[in-house]
C-alpha cells in the first residue's frame, strides 16, 4: 500500500517537473522569436484584431453589468454611513485596481484562450505544424510568437475598456437612477484615484495576466495530443489552469502593490 502510494506520488512529481521544464523551454523559444515577429508586425496586428476585436462585445457587456452591480451594492453599503457621495471613488477603485484586470483576464481565458488553444491544437492535429517544419519554417516564430504578443497587447486594452464601461455603468445606476449628486460622483473619483498607484498598477496586472493566460493557451494547444479528444482536453485545461493562475497571480501582485 505504502509502496503504491509512493510510486503514485513519484510519478506525479516527475510528470509535473517534466511539464514545467517543457513549458519553460517553450516560453524561452517564444521570447527568442520576438526579433522575427518585429520584422513582420502584420502578423501581430492581425492577431490583435482576432483576439481583441472578437472579445470586445463580451468584455464591454460584462463591464457594464459589473458597473451596474457595483453602483447598486456600493450605494447601499455607503448609505449606512452617510457616505454615498463617495460612490464614484468606490466604483473606480474597485474596477481599476481589481475587478477590471481580473474579470477581463477570466473572460479572456474563456473566450480568446480557448480559441487559441483549439486553433493551435487543430493545426497540430492536421499536421500543419509538421508541414511548416518540413518547409524549414519555424512554427514557434510563425504561429506562436505573433499570437503571444498579440495577447499581451490586447489584454490591457480590453481591461481598460472593461473599467471605463464599468465606471459608466456605476454612473448610470448611482447618478441617473438612484440620485447621487453627479458633481460629487466625479469629483470624489478624480481626487481619490491615483494615476500611477491605482490605474498604473491595474495596467501592470493586466499585462501580467495577458502574458500568463496567452502563454498557457498557446502551450496547451502546442502540446495537445493530435486527436479530437486531445484538443478538447487541452481547451478545458486552458480555462482551468488559466483561471487559477490569474487568481493566484492577483493575490501575489495585490500583496506586492498595495502593501502600504
């Protein structure tokens, strides 16, 4: 019994270390192909359009409803202490610091991440990547690197749109529907939100999340088994691993950024 348990744990540890090593090698290969990507920026811009533009609707609609909820719940909470005039500050800080980057990253993993994994996995299953290698075309430089940098670029833009639409949603609920003074809503927000500490840290979070989620999606597709079942499992792993990674990184980054 004990021998079987040790054997199972040993296999799990060995497989985990092997996967980490392979992922690290793939990451360095993608980063090393950046020079070639810079010489063919059209590949990146096409992927930014594919990743960012097609995710725009779900990001904007989600941001609007998150802003609605923040405006409603924030007003009820602040009203207990007679501080409902600070509703704008509450909505803005909640979105720029936390909800904007995190919720956008989770939606990004579910929408764009799964799409990237399925695309790369199907290219592998159809032997398109092998055909590129036979023609002396590096699939990492031609396929993975442009999509990687496109995800890193698109993620902060989507997070900014999410936060902006969410603030508008909080304004609609708090000012137009409930009756909070519009001047107090915007002036409290302007006075309390710091460009570098709040907005800048939120942008940094979104860049890190975009880096992590995009690489996870590409790696899962690149290492997926060349079967329909393998692509399906890789797509599922992208959502699970990407979401957990975002939440874990969010805790670490928040502890480092806002510890004062």
